[in-house]
C-alpha cells in the first residue's frame, strides 16, 4: 500500500499481525468495526517451525470464521486418528510405550466436547489463512510499516500513533483504542508503563530442525506401532527430547541447558550433532537446517489495560511451549476483547465492560503460564528420574510409564483447553450452581456463569456453537417463548444484540440446568436462571450497572 492509503483515523488500531492480532481483527470485522493493523515484517516467512498446536477451543473460533476446513486440509495427520504419545529410547529402536494423548485430536474423542478436533499446523501456514480472512472481511493490514511512537490524548478521547512507512515516511493515525499484539517486547506495554512478573529464567532450550543422511523421518516412524503417533518422545541416558516432524526428511529436536543469571552458551554444532546421533541411535551424518531458542520462564503483565491502550497474547503472557498453550491463550484474549471493544464502539457497552477484559483474562494467563512451567519442570524431573541409580534397572516399559506419569498434564489438557473460568468477573451474574475445583486435565461439561457454553449436537446435526449469534444468544430449554419474547423486546430497546435459540430438553442432556441461559458473543455464559428482570440482566452483562440483590439471589 502506498503512503497515501493509510487512514488518518480509525476506531481500532492493532499493532502486530501475528495469530493473535489477526484473530482480533477478524472478530472486530465480524462486529462491523473498522480496524487497521500495522505489522513491521513485510512478509510471512516459512522460518523455524513453531506454534503448531491449535486446540479444540481455538478450532471453535476457526469454525465460526469459516477457515477450519482449509486449515484441516493443511494440517499434519496420522494414519490412525486416535493419536497417542509414543515413547522410544532411540528413533531406530522399537517404541517402549504408547499412552493416551488427550488433546482432542481424534474426532471420536472430541465429538462430545467440541464440534471439531484440534489440529497441528505450522504457524506461518495459519497466519496466511487468517490474514487472507481478515483482508476478505475488510481489515486494512499494512505490512512493512512500523509504529515508532504512541501518545494518548485524554481530552480528545484518542490515541495518536506515529507510523513509519516502508520508505521511511512518517505518518500519524488516531484511534479510539489501540491494542498491542506486538510480542514479548511490546511497545504498547512499555508505553503504557505496565510491569511484568514471573518465574525464571530457569534455563534455555535450543531447538533445531535437522536432516540425518539416510534416515528420513518418514521412514523412521513408519509401521503399525506409529500409526497413531500424535507426539513422539525419545528418552535415553545420553539425550531426551520431544521430536517434531516438520517434513518428510527433516525432524526437530530440543536441547535444554539449565541455569540462572548469566547467559547460557548455545551448544556448539558438534554438540548438537552428537546429541542428534544419540536420539537417532547411530552416528549418522547430521545437517542442521534451522535453529531457534526460548527461555524456560513465565512472564505475566500486571495489567492488560491502561486507559485506551490494551495488550494481548505474548505482550501479556509468555510461558514454555510445553502443552502448546500460549498461542491458544492469546487467541482467546483476542476473542474476549474484540466483542467488548465492539460493544463500546457501537454504543451498547460501557467502559467497565472493557475493564472486565483484564479481570477475566489475566487470571487465565497466570493459570496457563503456571501449568506450562509445571509441565516443563515435570519433563526435567522425569529425565532426572531415569538417571538415578535406583531406577537404572527399570524395564523399558516401566521407564516409559514413569515418564508418562510424571508429565501427565503435558499430554492431558482438557481443563486448560475447555474449562477456563471467569469466576471473578464483574459482568458475569454468578448463581448457586457449584462447580468442582478446576483441574488442568479434566473438563466439567456443565453450564455455569463464567464458563464456556458446553458443546451440544442439535437435532438438525449442527453444533450448538454453530447456532449462536454474533451478539448474545438467549438459550431457552423446552419452549419458554413468552420469557424469550420479553427478553428480546427489552434487548432491542436497549440496543443490545440478542437472538433467541430454543432447544429440546432431551438435547440439553443435563448440561444446561436452567430454563434460560444467556450466552455471550465469546460463547461464555453470562447468566442463567428460570426468570429475571431482562433490563437488569442486560445492563449488568454490558457493564452498565451492578446486579440488584434480588437478581443475585434468584435460584435456578
């Protein structure tokens, strides 16, 4: 785009066109909010592979956006859709164990939990699909441009960004709100003066894509024992790593060096090649194709908002990739924030609705980061366990079982994926329906305010989430048309977008205990009950007032 095509003002300006920024842009455009994105990298590069995990909750968004079929056609698949964690001592040796991999990748496993299974696709592939969708919906994306300065003008209710074009020409663009999806070193976060805390770094992991001459990965994992391969873990006294599979001939490996304080030296090429040979099980010729690294640490911002400046994704939270949660958590940040920004821009939401973004998403960011770090430490402890003298005599199958047991939440993450909760939110109307304690590996699939609306298959074969509106949806069980009509009439008078969806009691399958359930644009439950004052509920969930004591005390 030429310099002259950059608008001088826009309701929402997004900095960063990674998966999180693109998700935010797509959601905003689905709410008909104009948006401009600034991304300093000129193109999407197929560099070192990362960010392959796309969980069931994220697939619900891809499905709504109309891109899940395209992504699934591009995803890595296995001969057996069941998918397992396969553990072996070398890639040339026989597997010593295969264990459940409860990540929702098998349709038979996931169909009672979500409309689509999770998938594995390289991040550059994902970004191209999302960027194409964002542009199709009307988002203006400026690649090769860079934001150099930000300033809030409180008296004029706007943010001014100074933007440099690819040719070096400075421009100014004003926005009502600005969102930084601009990574761990976020300019938006630094400009807002938002601090971060966290754990570590406790070490650094270097990741490599390699080619082993005469041993293409496709041949190494061929055969019946690898038919359900979802994750591959190699563990032996000299080397251990989760193996990634970016291509027919190439495979990926990670090397962890623990330590704190001073910079940790990267392994030499000779060390890397020796390590790869130990994983392979033979002294083959090793070619290093690409490399990257990450610190074993967590970082969580103390705020996700300051005034008209917001942050999302890596700008808010970073954690080890164990479990594959950070990108998915960032996409959920975007979905949560988008409808709230849209509500304020379109006039039916209040400023306190925007405050709820921090209240809801920051505790999730901490919880996920803590789990990811615990997973990372558990993998280290499992490796140490196998090197202890008392355990050297364990049989191969016992070793595999020990590794699996010690790293269980790495491979079983239903709770992290589907059961994040907004219990402390000011725009959620809590009731007396009690939920069990949160468990990272288990999903409690019942409706409760502050929880994701549980998945159902409807009588027409469609998923419940396919029928939810872009605004709120009032779910009625068994024909409560009088109450629904009153609720929709009040919503219309207040300008709050609400549609009605009635389902039969037998379809609800005990997952929805109330006759009326109000589901938000982000598919979370805002309120449930058998009766209410619609105006009171709608004012509360749009952030315009707190609930009355009468409304809080209503029982199911």
